[in-house]
C-alpha cells in the first residue's frame, strides 16, 4: 500500500475518532504511521488490525501479547478512547494545540512506550513535518453548502483559497457584502 493510500484509508476513521474523543485526527494518523511499522505494513497491523501496538491477550507475537481488532477503524476508535483515560488526559491540551512533540514526550513519560525509546515526541513531530500542508481538514457539509452559495452569489471580489478552512467570519463577511455592505 502506498503512503498516501494508507493515510486516505484511515483518515475518515481518525476524523470520526476526533469527533468522538477530541484527539486531533492528524495525531491519530501520525501515530498510526509511527506505530504500524510505517503505513500499516507491520505484521501486527495486517494480521491483528492493531495500528498502535496496543497490548492485549488476543494476539501473540513472540512473547508479547497484543490486542486484536476487527478492523483498523476499531483500533483507531480504541486509541481515541484510550488517550482520554486518566493517564494521558492531563496532556490532551497539548495535542489539541498541535504541540505534537510535547504531547508525544508527555505520553511517553506517562507510560505510552518504553522510556528507553528515544524521543517519541520527536519521531511523531518529524512525521507531522513531512505532511505539513499536505493533509487538509475535512470540510463539513455546512461549509460546503456555504461555499456553493458564496460562489454562485459572486460575493467575493477576489479568489478564495477553498483548501484552507473556511470560518464563519469569512461567510459572515460574504453575507454582509451580498447585502450591499449594510449592517
């Protein structure tokens, strides 16, 4: 599987986990890349659908037991849930602010991976840097409808970069202009 193919395959599951648990979908993607032997290629990712190296009793690889999931989506949902447990919860604001290096290092100290693993946060940060500007936020249907309205109404005097998230402020400005610039 190609790198972007893997990312595009898991992205909807990561977005759903973000909505359910508040862990940014990008973090879940980056961590899956790191933990799955690179883009879902590890034996654990393929045979046990375990993208994050989560320990359990259902699947055994060598002497270490790992959890087995019915699908990658289930593994991602579990990871979103797990990162909301008391051990990791105090660090959630870091990941929500996009401070992936700090968050990765904090969850490592809290027990995510072995302390001997060199710079877990640095590893995730490097992956994040590789994809900076490539992974776009999903556009909600409400904004899609608003974008269609703004285009068909011709309310923008200059081109709009629709690849960037459209805020309600931009849409309010468009509505203001459509009404002749009168409050």
